[in-house]
C-alpha cells in the first residue's frame, strides 16, 4: 500500500490522480492533500477520501473546514502546503499544484525523505539544480508525471544513459497551431482554452498555445535526465500519440505511444517500473491512426520556445525569471489585461532587464521570483 500526499487535488492532474486512487484502493491510499480555493470540490474530496491532513489557501476556508471536519487537521497558505508535503505518514508526494509555489513544499518533502512524483514543472524550471541536488543527496526518487518526460523515462528503461544522442520532445502545437502570427492579434481567451488534444488546467492550456509549455518542458528534461540543451529537440506531432522519444548513438529511436490521457503517466510515476491496468472509456487502437505527422518547429512562429532555450542555456536565475514572468503574464491574459501575443513580449522584457546570477541559492531564487512578479505586474 502506497500512502500518497497529493498537492493540487482539485486541479486537472489532481482529479485524474484521484481517479487512479479510487480505482486501486488496495494499492493506494490518499493520506494528505492540498487544494487552493475550490471549496466545493475540496469538500467532496475530503468526504470521499477521508485524508488525515489538508491544506487550503485562505484562512477563512481553513476555519470553515475545521468546523465541518473535526477529525481532519487543517492548515492554510504556503506554510500549509509545506506541512502537508511533509506529513509523517506519507510515502510519496505527488505535486500537482500550478506554479513555482510548489518549490518549497517539494524541497521540504525531499528533506523529509519522501519519494517525489512531479507534475509541477514550474518547480523544476525555477530551481532545477537545487531540487535535483537535494534528491540526490537524500537518495529519494524523483519521477516525472509530465507525459513527455514519462515517455522518455519509459524509453530509457534498461538503457545506458551515456548512449543517448538526443531527447526528442513532441509538441501538439496548441490551440493556435494553424494560425499565423498576424492572426494571433485577434484571438480570445475562450479560443485559447480550446486545446486540440489534451484537457488540462487553464494556465497549461495557454502555455501550450504560446509553446512556453514546451519551453518549460525542455528545461524540465534538462534537469530530469541531465542532457544538455543542444541535445534536446522539439518536433511537432499533431496527433499527440507519440509522447516523446529518445535517439541513441546507434541511430535507433525509442518512442512511447498511447492515447492522450494523463492517467497513464500519473499512474506510471506511482507504480514505476511496474504497470497497472487502466479502464479507458474507449479502447485505443493503433489502426485508428493511418498516419502520424512530424514537423519542424518554426521558431519565428513560436518565439516563446526560443526564449526558453535562451533562458535554459544562460542558466542561473534566467529560467526563474522566464517562469515567473510567464505566470504573471498568463494570469493577466486569462483575466483580460494582456493580449495573447503580449505574453511573449512581457517575458522577453523581464528577461532583457535581468542579469543572470549563476548557481543561485534558494534565497536568491525566491527573491528573483518575487521581484520578477512585481515588475511584470507593473507592466500589465
Ligand atoms: P490546474 O489549474 O487544473 O490545478 C492546479 C491545482 O493547484 C488546483 O488544485 C489549485 O487549487 C491548486 N493551486 C493553484 N494555485 C495554487 C496556489 N497558489 N497555492 C496552492 N494551490 C494552488 O492545473 P493542472 O492540473 O493542469 O496542472 C498542475 C501542474 O501539473 C502544472 O505545473 C502543470 O504544468 C502540470 N502538468 C499538467 C498536465 C495536465 O494535463 N493538466 C500535464 C502535465 C503537467 P484550486 O483550483 O482549488 O484553487
Ligand atoms: Mg507535457
């Protein structure tokens, strides 16, 4: 029985993680969780899964829940996330919060010796060197939930990592892949939230449309697999059936294929290297796809990806800046303060203004993250 701590239980990944736990009660138990502001869903989750400890964002929500569930221990705010992440009786932390708010809870959980399953890519982008170093020092496993990185993990089973030639990350191209840059000036929030293949949280759906998501994933891959940026390639795979691949020195490619359903990579991060049955609504038949398409990425069309490669190669605090600026710019787009194509402009502006600090410690990272957020907010 694996005892799971789930951060971000009300979100897209959180909901699918709950489906896996519900389906396998003899394998998994949810012992502690967090959610942000979605009280209706949060309440239902507490009633169903009966966790011992819960963190929410607001004090008023914590107080309300304490009255309703006297047998559960409640916390709130960032301190609450950190408490829950280190819950004594938990074996594995599945971090599915959105944004770099997930960094400190992840580091705390590693320090407490928990295994980590990480969906929260912003944490790896913001401070990948600190997270990977801590996991190594504490000898805890840190496994990806992101589908591309799960595909790479699967392709690397039994392989010698020194024989990797290249990691090839696949991208769907997002909601606006068939639009020109000129056409982007007219797009709305509603259109941006319609992803062709995947059903995800709002921030990630916008990141897919700009391709900042793929940029964050390039950095995530760099940290998870220790591969240099020159050896990580992005290709467009319109159908989202090939989730990523590894090219080896002998010219062999190993790819992982499957239906675009996050339950597979979430579950794999919890059962690795074993696998478990998943009851899909519709059987995936490879013959449903008579062709799979691969296209080069046009970096003029998707400048966000170029910015992300630049940030990654500069290193130090530059990825922290890219991530923080993007989080604020996307929030601005979602609430109508920023035009779609200005998301990239805001991120570029913040990066141009910043001089990267190399091998930053945690305090430096947190300070740069906060400063960048404050600066980009002045531009909205
Ligand atoms: P959602 O927006 O659907 O969910 C985010 C979760 O985090 C919710 O439970 C939300 O609570 C909570 N949350 C948001 N902000 C805060 C905060 N400041 N403090 C505490 N809790 C917070 O996101 P997704 O599930 O789509 O994504 C989560 C992470 O997983 C992201 O890093 C994303 O990049 C990554 N990921 C997601 C995939 C997907 O298919 N969705 C695929 C691969 C990676 P509430 O809603 O209650 O306020
Ligand atoms: Mg992904």
